[in-house]
C-alpha cells in the first residue's frame, strides 16, 4: 500500500511538471539563427525610456526608439529623424523638417505632430535646467515640418541631442501622457522591436530586428548615422552572480558582457576567444559627497581637511586595480570634458595628513560622529567607503560605517536630519562621464540648496555663474565663467572628486564592429 | 591533596578511553576547542589587523608574511579568517541559544496547556510553511544588516522546529508515572516543568541545539553569499567568501581558505552533535 | 471523514498566519519603493504623488485588508516596477524551479534511500561508516561551494555541461536535461545527505521489530525481508520527511538558482527584496508557503484515506 503513496507523489510531480511545460511560453530561440546574447550589469525592470533608475531604460530607448538628433564621435550634432533644420535670423525660431517614410512599430507613419510632442516630453524630462519654460510655442507647419520658438537665445539643440536625455521619437499619444506617468507599452521608431510578450523582468528582455526600419545613409559614427542591424534578435540576459556571467562568456554561452566588474578583468584577459575593451572613453566620475547642512561638514575647513586626506591613486588602485581602467583626475568635471580644469598643486594626488589635521583643528572639529553610507551591493562604492573610513580615522575623526544597500541608500540620502538621528555625513557615487561634463549638467555642482542634489551646497555666487554659463553663446566667455567657477569650487568643496574609472567590456572574438559609445549599441556589429 | 592526583589520573584515563571509543567525536571536539580559542584570542594571534587596507599589498598569493595571501584591498586573509571564526561561532552559538531557549519555553507551554497549544501551534505551522531563507531575507530587509539582525533572522525560522521537538517530548513525559505522581502530590505546574520535565527533555534539546549551531554557521555564510548577511565591513566567513568568489580565476586563495575553514567547522560541530546524541541518550540514536 | 475536513480547514489559519507575517515584515522594512521608482531628481512632492498612486499612503490595516481581499479573489497585484501581474511573474518562473526541485528530489531519493538502507542493514560495518561520513560531509558543505566545484569540473575541465542558465522543456529534452543536471545534483546531494540518515534510522528501527524477526524465522532470505517488509514499513516516515524537507529544499533552491543563474522563483524573491517590490515579495512567499502546506496536507491525507491504522 505504501508504495502507492510514493507512486502518487511521483504522479503528482510529473503532472505538475507537465502543466508547467504547457504553461511556459515557447521562447525557443532556435528559429533565430543570429541571436546575440548580452549580459547587462542590471536588470531591465522599467520600460519607460526616460525612467532614470539605472541606465537600462535609456539603453532600451536607443534600441527601440530613434532620436531627433544625435551626436557623433567629435561631439557634433547630427540629424537622425530630422532631415534638415534652420534657425531664424533672431535665433529664436527653430524649424525642423523630418525624414519621410518613417514608421512606428505598429505600422503607423511618423508625423511632425508625433515628433513635436516627443520634443515637448524630452524637454520636460531634461533635468539640467527648466528649459521647457524657455520654449514659448511649438507649431506644426505640415505633416513633415514643425517649429518651436524660444523666449531667449540658447543652444537648445545641444540639449535635445545629448545622449543622456535624448529626444526619443514616440507616438503623440505616448508623448502626451502626464510627465509623472510612465510609458507602459513600447511602440517605438527605432531599429529594434521590444518583445513585451517575452519580457521576463529579473531574467531577460528580448529585442527583434525591425525589418521595416529605414537606416540613414551616412556611415555609423558614435550615436549617429545609419543603424544597420545584422542580427535577428538581441537577448539581454541578467545574471545576478557576476562570477557566473564571466564563466558563461568564457564558454561562449553568452556573447558580450557590457560592463565587466574590475575584479574579473584579469581572468577574462587570459581567456581564449574573449576580447576585453573599453567602449566608453568618457568613463565614470567617482565622487565623495558630504552633507553640507550638518556639522561638521557645514564647515568649509573640515571639508577641506577631508580633501587633504584623499589620494585618488589609493582609491582607484584598490577598487579598480588595473591602471588601464582608471585615471587620476583632479578636476570637478570628468577629465575628458573640454571644460575640465585641473586643480593646481598636489591636491587629490597626494595625501597631506599634517595639513588635514591642521584644518581639522582650525575648523574646530569636536569629535562629531561621521556616518558613511555604505552600499554593500555595489563593490566599488563599498570599497570607497572603507577607504574613506580608514583615512578619516587616521586624522582622528569619529567614523561610523552604516551598511545598507542601494535601494535603501537612495532613500536615506534624502534625509536632512543629523547623522545621529538617522541622517548621514558622507556617501560615495559615480556618474557616467557625459552626464557630468559641464558645470550646468553636473548635478553635484548645483548650488541652490532648494534645488541642489543631496548634500545641499549653498553658494549663490557659484549658482549665478552656472546660469550665466548656460546662456553664454560665446565660447571665450563660457571658458572664463567656467574657470572662475572651478576656482571657487576648489575652496568651497561641494564634493571631492575621486577620479575617473573606465568600464571594461568583454565580448567573444566572433563579434565584430561594436561601435565605441557610452551607450551599448547593437546595430552595425556582426556575429559570425 | 593526596586524593587529587589519582582523581586527575582517573579523569585522564577515562578521557583517553572515550577518545579511543569515539575517535571522530574526539577529533571534532578538539577542532571546536581550537576554534573557540582562536576566536577568543583573535586579537592576539592574528598576525595583522584584519581591516587594515593597503594598496601596496593587493592580491598577494600565500607567502611567509601572509600564509593565506591578501585580498583585493590588501588585507591579510589569515587574520580575516581568524577574526571570521569569532563571527561564525558567535552567530552559531547565539542562534542555537536563542532558538533553543525561546523554542523550549513555547514548546513546554504548548505541551502543557491545550489552549496555548491550539493557538501557538497554528502560528508555528505558519512560520514553518515559509521557506527559512526567505523569512531570513525578509527579516534582514526589515532590520538592516548587523550581526544581531542576522542572529534573529536565522533564529526565527528555527524556533518552530525546537517548539515541535520540545512539545512532543513534553507530551510523552506528561503521561509518565513520576510526573503523574508529582502532580497527585500537589506540585504546581512550574515546579513540575522545572523539576521533572526539563531535566528529562534536556538531552534531545541539547542534541538539536548542536545541529542548529552547525546549520546557523552555514546559513550565515549563505546569506553573506547572497550579499544580504552581516555588514560587509565585518570579516565574517560568509563575507570573505562572497568577496573572494569574484577572484576565483586570478586569486583562488581568497575563496579556498575561508571555504575550508567554514566546511571544517560545520563538519566538526555536526560530528560533535552526533557524538553527543550517542553519548547522552541511546534512545535517540535511531532518530536521525 | 470529519478529521479530513478538520485537516483541510486547519490550513486556513496557517495561511492567515503566513499572510500576516509576510505583510507586516514588508511594511516594517525601510527603503521606499516610491523613491526607488522616482528618478534621482524627484522632489518630495513627486515622490509623495507616486506613493499615493501606489496606495502606500493609506493606514497599514487598510492596506492589509485591501491586499487580503484581492488575494482571496486570486489577484496578487502587479509588480510596482514592470507592472506585470505577480501571477504572471510566478508562472514565468515556475517551470525552472519545479524542474530544479523535482530533479534534486529525484537525485536525493535515488541515492539516499538505497544507501541509507544499505547502511542500516550493514550497520556498524565499514560501509555504514563510509555512507554516514559522506552524509555528514554532505550537509556540512555550503551549496555554493559544491556548485562552483561542479562547474569547474563538469563545465570547464570535462566540457560536458553548460555553466549557467535554463533551457525550457519547450526547447527540447536534451538541452533541458543538460541545463538542469548540474544544479539538480548540487541541490540533490545536499538533500540526500539528510535523507540517507533518516532512511538508515528508520530502517534500523523497523529491522528490530517483531514481524521482521518473524520473516527471518519463516526462512525468508534476508534480501527478500528487506525489500518486502522493511522498506514497505519504513515508507511512511520517509515520505513524511520528504514532504517536510520541501521547505528546506526551497531554501537551497534560492542559493543554487543564484549560482547557476536559473530564472526561477528564488531569484525572483531576491530581486524583489533588493528593489522593495512589495507585491511580488508578498505574492511569492505566500504562494510558496501555500504550496508547501498543500503538498504536506495531501501527503498527510493520503495516509488517512488509505491506511486505517492511522487515526485522525
């Protein structure tokens, strides 16, 4: 009789399995001969291309949507959906004509009305300055042409073309959704079609080649030019255990790891059939941010003391290791930017502990507790936190490391309470270089405490220089403003630059023609 | 004074006999004693500061100065493993203690009162139905990561298991003659529990506690592996392993030594638990 | 029959307890999903609006009853991020996890029961000692160490199996089996260690009982005695242990899914905890717990229905 129970259980298990088989959608990729499997650092969990948590929604944007303008490898503005454009003599009215014959993924044509609505959404999402208020009207001229009028002259196309908040061309209905409401269905205009039906958050996202897409005739150059797709399908796989992702690449089970964490580089460089490269020359800008509204870092002297303990080489050498993938950069802007100004002397390149102790004394440090937020799930950020703690302790500061994860850090850093009451003193972060390459864009340099980034610096003089810079049309004037701003920053210390890091990317040698860009691109490349 | 030496000799002799009869338990006990000593004396025997970061010492293979090599921040792995024993044993012993004490209290109550039993056992069934590690993960999300919250997170899912064991022992003891007679002689329930039931239930509870200790040490490492354990500033074995696995290809010593320490420790505690069971109560020999 | 009804009804309070525990845990957790969904530059008011849209501004008790009410009608809600219904997310992840759990169970049963029985029959011999030593070692090894070791051996040195991922049955039996083999072995051998000890203990107990001795007296060969009587009588306790060990197996699944990048239920939970995706965490834990309760209930009931010796 008892054997019966075992059998019963076996039957139950097989029924369950069978049911699961029937339920599982057929995601067989056998039918697609050319599937590119790419391991992304994070998981795609939001599909609104303007969603700003993590980089993946924007990467999705570049696959599924075309942009109005783009930039080439020299930073020049290049047209994408735009065909031609002109500027009125008073430099206030821009008229843009779009290419003909473009279609959305559902087959409907791309019209000037869609593009105009998309521009409005992009301007609203643009975070650098409230540009939307400077555009007084947007008018549809005909099916292929529209224009917009500005209240004062500024380089609006630079902001429409930037690759951080680009102008993704979407249907009017989507573009006109309230700005707080995210887009829940991707009906794009780009070279890939996002397969919502096959999307498994936390595991994979699938993009099929858009056969109806008509690429531009120019050769591809950075984010501009013709986007010719040579694979049938791109699969973004999310492998939480990075060790496993590295093994999978070595075995050829995946084709490309877009961001390889530093600790795996040495291993991958030795592997056969694997190439390691840097595709994003701008790199990331790592910073140490202090809470300037709470003691002791409300005191400039104490912020300067912390700066004197920093040797960028120490941070970068320990967290990154291989010097090919970092660069000491004693500037408030990422060093690749033409606007970067390096600090004079040995600051940030060499520790000066006697000076640090002296500044600490002058600042009247009374042993207040320093709370360092430590996002343990991000290795480099975690290591920066440990190094800072050791440095501050070495000059006699009272340091507590508060372990947390990225999800919690995002909420805790918004807290303005004293460190002893759940607030914070220091966090570390890194931003993509192109998002912080001018004093207008770099959010750590916003100096109006009401609108500033967490840490809340307050310096009206510097804030005024930022605004002047955004409207400067003459390059010489702009450079002058920029230099003055940097000089003030060196003594005010809104944050402490830790240096630039470069993300390694590793791919199988049978993948050829990957475009060098900050955003991973999946057109142009071929898979043998 | 004169009777002391023979007594000592006798003790030594019986110890030797025990070792001869149960060599594996003896080895396990020796390992556990060494580990406890290492943990207690970590500050004195560790050759370096386990937290000292040094750029010049990065990823050194095992050598005379660093017998287990150094990690990616230039910290000495041997010192970290020695200090890690502190955390692992602290977690293991605390979890065993917390879940045993709390579980026994609830179990005795449940075994003694039908009404308490009815309510408590439903709650225990509910807790048992949630996979332990998920409950632990949820707890850690709630309390944030610290050694204390790791101990609580691992203990909570273990409590129902202790409750069940203790309750069943109490139920079987209740009906026994000497408890009956104690009751008929007018002893109060507390007195009966303390005098008659607990001493008799001690053996299975102690055996269970040793296994809980072993599994807690493993659980701490597993949570560390998932990145959800003790704060990663603390050199616990789970954290050292979690950080070390990234370097399997280039610096295998980062994973090997802490994993070895972990496995040997858990093995020793388990073997000791087996020995304890055999020694304390032959009746329990047949149960698991 | 009344006792059957009683048993079935008794899962209601269990599930309620699970629901309360799961819900209150998530409510007390720090980290705000509204802030995670808003971008880095969102103002306090914008975050507040998101929170209102999600219903997170309501009193906890209201949120709980609303949630419970929906759950009772089979609506587990949707992910705060992807907006995909929790039931769909669970369905997407069910096949890998069931395959892994069933595979592991199969490995465990196929190795543990014969070895455990053998150890019992030959108790105190070197075979017994060897089997038991391996068993203790088996549950002293962290599963991720075993997993990485397996990858090193079978994927890199021998090149037999893939290192990660899951191939669904729909893509063919062979790829499926290959993708599931190493994870199942990793998880199965750890469960086997425990099961082997239970089997040995149970068989030892049965061996000492009267009817076995009678069997010997009747002149039946020892092997026949074992197969016919012993395993038959040892089956109930063993099957019970298998049932209760499913919860432990699920804990192992979480780790093994992470090591082998298998998109199953375990990795779904870890992801959602890190993102504070409350509806998903609640839904999955509730789903797993109810699954566990139901499996054990059916094992339990099957004894009662078919074996009159067991009373309610």
